[in-house]
């Protein structure tokens, strides 16, 4: 029988904030975890932090910042395969891409794009 995976409480608290669209708070909690974490998985948390900041920027109209953080966050998270720390990364990155597609497609230097709240990804652990 396999023991259930024990996740750091800060990881779970960050997920809770993230799913409530409290992206700045999610970033803060995950950053605290990231600073304490050493070894394999550190850039996973860095990727999550950057997703939260990406969406924070997007919500606040900083499209250039959101685009930059989308690119770096997905690069970090893609290094962890399909499933890591209970998170389906294929689905999560796909949902994030769908949410950010309009900013990724824009060729304007300072586009005025509003986030579609219905497309904001959620995190559900398996």
C-alpha cells in the first residue's frame, strides 16, 4: 500500500490562494517555500511563482510583464514532465496557454488586453 503524498503546507496554501485568484498572495507563500527549498524541484516552485506573477500582471494590465513571465514559467514547469507534486503539468500549462493566448499572439508593444476570468487556470492535485 502506498502512503499518501505529504505536501508542504505552503504549497497547499499557495494553491488555495491561486484558485481564489489571489495571485500576489500565492506568489508570496510559494516564494517563502522556494527560498527554503534546496535540490530537485526548486525550479518547479519558481515556475509556479512566475505563473502567479504572470496572472497578477495580466489582471492588472501589465501585458508585457505577463508575456515575459508566461514564457519563463512554462520553461521551468516543462522540465518536470507530465505530473509533478500532484499537479498535471500538461493540463495546467495547456490551460495557462489558453488563458494567455491573446497576449502571446499580440504583436503590439503595449497591447490593451483584458484577462478572461473564465479562462484562468485552477490547480487541482491528483
